[in-house]
C-alpha cells in the first residue's frame, strides 16, 4: 500500500505559543480557537493557571505565525456569581463568524460541578464579549456552530458522553441559539483497533467549501500506555449537513515531535481552529500540543479537499442505526 504524502506540515516556529508568553504565571496554553479579524490573526487560547483552572485569552499576530501579542486581560474568565457552571474553568473555544448577525459565536466548554457542558458567547471584535450561557447539559463538549442557518435553524456539532457505548459527534438545531433540539447522531466513533475507536470529537468549526462542509475531527485510540489523540477528515453535504459524504479511513495528523509527545497530557494533537488564505491556497491549522503549548501546521487547501473527496463514504447509515434503537 502506498503511503499518502504528508498533508499538514508543522511550522518551523513551533511551538508558536508557550506559557512563557502569557502575561501572568501560567501552567499551560493550548487548544486555541482561531479567526482572521481586522487584518490580523487572533487566537482565543485556553490558559490554565497554577490552580488548574482555565480561562480564555486573546493573542494577536499580523502574520499568524510570529510576534504574538496577548491582550491585557482575558476575554473570558470564570464568572461563578453569574455563571456557576464555569466554576472549574472555561475551556477549548471554537469560533464561527455569523454573517447574518455580524458577530462571532464562541462555543466553549464550561466545566461545572456536574461535568463539562457547552456554553455560547458572542463577540464582534474579541475585545468585549456577551455570554448566552449554557446550551447543552453535562457531559457535553467539542462544540461549534455552522456559520449559516438551514431551513431557518442554526446548527451545531457537539459531542455528548453517554453512560454506555462510545462518544460520538452529534448535530442539533435551534431557532434562536438558545433552545436546542432535533438531536441527531452525525459521525460515529469506530470500534476495535481503529485510530478513532471509542471516542471522537469535532476539531475546528465546519468550513464551507464548494464540495461540502469540511470537518476535521479528533479520534482517541486507547492503548496499554494511555490514549493517543489524532485527527481525520470528513465532508458533509452542503445543504443537508446531516449527511456525511466522505470520511478518511486513515488519520491525517498525529503527534510526532517532542512538544506533542511529552507534556501535561502526552501524545496529543488537538486542533481547535483554522484560517484559510485563499490567495495562497493555504489552510493554517492551530492546535494544542500535549495540553501544554500551541502549534501551527499548514496544508494546501486543494490537497486537503482532494484527500477528503477521495475518501470513502461511511460504511453504513449512522442515523438509521440510531433511529432503529429508539
């Protein structure tokens, strides 16, 4: 079998952010949401302090690679008096521009006493923020919005963790961003020895392309030496995001270098954000490495789409399986 060429190439500047760049004492900086705003790249990064509590802080760069500048204060820190579900931190943001509302949606994990849950907040410039509050109960995480409505409803991918069975990616709909329903199983973790067996979750927000919605997701392979976090690709139908058109059998990005192999949680690449430079045919992928630092990897957008469009269709109808069990 011919090995496919490396799709994502790590930046020579990696790790692009470490705890040393944070303007206060921090244990780690990782799992960044990403956006292009006012001619600069912003990363909304998860910063874990020396208590173990996470907050979300903006870092800015003109070229998206070097000379990162942290804003003076975090954008989102736990506000326990008004949002008690944030008592143990705000984690893993994903950023989606909503043209209809002319603002960014921030889907993040609020770590409550009952477990992690999905919360939403809104911002126009990442200098101020407005919380909408929890939208999914615990345990649920790895959420992001689509940038436009489908038949009048907003859509969100997220990953609940059931008491039985694997942890899969789900799709839910809302008329107003606050009330969510019509929950449907979207992409299922595989079984057995697969790299994405048992638990999967969304990476960056779904990206609209001419061929469909591009999705990058992480899969967790449990070994005798602990879990390994890798990433694969899927493509959803452009007008019917419930339909998975293609899914790569092989992972396309995996921990391979020291800052990904060793850290607070070793052998982890955890992509949370991406930015497209259409003029350069470049997809910039921002990811957490070993739950400790931030890395950057780039790929040709053309090559990414070729890889996912050449991937097989899912072997079976996952929604049909779920419907049969209700």
